[in-house]
C-alpha cells in the first residue's frame, strides 16, 4: 500500500514519495493571532494533524506550523483595544493552543513566530532585489511578478484573474498592478523594525517563505493550508521562494482543505455567523467537535449546522459503546495494527469519511460476537485505527459518565444504580424496575453485563 495525495499543483492524485527516503518535511500555515480561533481555523489544524499522525507511522517527520504575529489585522485589534500587539498576539496564541489541545490536535515539532524571523526575511528580500526579482519604490520593496515566468501555475489564473483575485492596490509606485509587497514602511504609531529600506514591516507572504527555509530548507515535501490561501498567499510563496533559491522546487506536494460554511452560507464576520471553537467546546467535548470536522473529505466544503454536533456525539457513543462491552482489551493491550480497510482509506488522499466507515464496521463486528479473545482483538484494532484520527482516547465507561453529567449528576446515577442492584439481590424486582424507569426518565440507559450494570446516555 502507498499514500496517494491530491496535489493542488497538478490537480491530480499522486503517489507520495519524500525527497529524502525515510524523512518527511511538512509546513502548514498557522493562525494569524488577532482573535479567538473559529471553526474555519480548526479544520486545517485537525486535517493536517491526521496526516502527520499517519506519516509518523512510516517516516521521521518534521512538522512546522507557524504563528503569524505581524499583520495589519493584529495592528487594528491593538488600536481598538489600546493594547500592544505583543499582548494581543500572546493572548490569542494561548487561546489557539488551548482550543486546539481540546480538539486533540498534537503540537507541531516547530512553531516559529514571524516576529522571531525578521533577519531571515530581510536577507531573503535582499537576495530577491540583487537577483532582479524585487525592487524598491517609495519605501516599499515589491516582488516583480514579471520576473517569474511560472507565476500563476498553482492557482491556474491568467494575468487578469491574478490581479482581480488578489484585490491588489494599484499604487503609482508599482511597476505592474500584480506586483506584491515584500516590505512596507511603518508610520510612527505602527509596529516597525529597522531594515535597509527604512523602518517598516514585512509583507505577509515573505514571512512563511523565510520560516520554511529556516526550519525545513529550500525544498520541502508537503505544504498545506486552506483553499483561501492558494491565491495569493501560496502563489506568492512559490514565486519568491523559488526566485530566492535559484529556481529550486519549493514544495513537491500542495494540499488544501475546503471551506467551512454555516447553514450552507459562507462564514464571515459581516454576516455574524462566525462559529468560535470555544463556544462549541461549551456545547460538547472536543472529541465530538473533532469527529464533526472529519465527517467530510478534507478537500470538500464542510457545512456546519446545529445538528452536526448531535450527530457526531451519537457516532462517538456508538464507537465507545463497542469498546465498553469488551472486557479486558485495555489490560491485555498489545501493539495492534489498524484495520486494512482503515489504512486503505487514509492512504486514499486522507479519506476520513471512508476511514470512519471502517471504524463503524469494526464496531458492528464487535457487537455481533460474544466477549472473548476475538472481541478483544477487534477492540484493540478499533482503538489503534481510531488513534490515527485522534479519536477514542478516553476510557469508555468514563466517556458515558461524563456525557451524562451534562444533564444529570453522575453521583446520583451511581447511587440509583446501587439501589437497583440491591433491590435485585433482595428479589424486589418491582423496585428495581421502578428505579430503571426513573433512570430512563433522566435520559440514562442501563445495560446489564456479566461484570455488573453499566449506564450510558440515551441515543448512544
């Protein structure tokens, strides 16, 4: 079996072969930290977390995901609040880390900050100027798009579309409308750093190019991000990186995830339909949100609605319930390989809907057989497969108890369950049935098993 990925550059699935045998370099554009992360920020974090989890089973991986802490949106937020940009950035970096951890997203190997790489950005810009790929004009330094013949190949846009799509400023100091900023001057009240072109700050695109080169080298295996980054951000990264490094390939595989829509409408601040991760975590465990993000193939749009979390919770309950009915799978844990169907799905361009279907197939097999060695083996295979998706990491019994406490106190449930058990031991079956009915009214389902009764939320 081999991993096949849809490369945005070629518009086709390609077998993944790393530059260096046994080693993989991955760079994913991280957050611009001016606000709390929303569900659109969470999707690439979760999607590429799954990819990296899989890659680590086969390769030594270096995963870099940056922090953009130099940006006009951060400046605007600082002006509105009266806080320094460092304060704004630090707060929202902490928000991002906390929310992504709640979604089970593992930290990258390297998390570079733009503010820590000003020297590398200036050096790269100087190299572009020396090579004739950039020019200085009225305190700005701009990339000369005409100097790179392959500009537009990633986004497949013609010259008119490139200008329209970038919503470029047609400034008098530009040689051509599509030329983009590498460095720009800062007003006295704006953040700025000294440079050969005066006090100023970098353009957004040069930040990622410099951080990629610093931490992964001139040619990397995989570059990822959302669809909205294909143009102009990734198109510009390719142009400036290749021109700064004598035409070397920048990234061999380009992966982009689809947008998150809310009730079939594009999510935007102007429409007031931005869904914050923190608000979702107040409604459901992070694992539920994570599964909801994996329900659709990463390249397809994901439509978010009020029903999404309810359905995701039901799916997780079904999987955890299959694990819970198998006694001894944790104590007798051995290294178990994921199922063949599951790996086949992951290797088919990270097809998480098919991978989830493979998990439910395992759960159905478990539910069809009696407890025993075969059930233990299947449960371990289910757990090993789900781990690559970042799912089923909790104790199954604790999962249902925690779920019930959303509406009902677990201690009260446990006390009623003990009373029911005592009634059954004493032969008072009418009282036992009354307590079962009381628990049913509380939204709790009792399941009797050889090792005693278990309870779960209704709908699991």
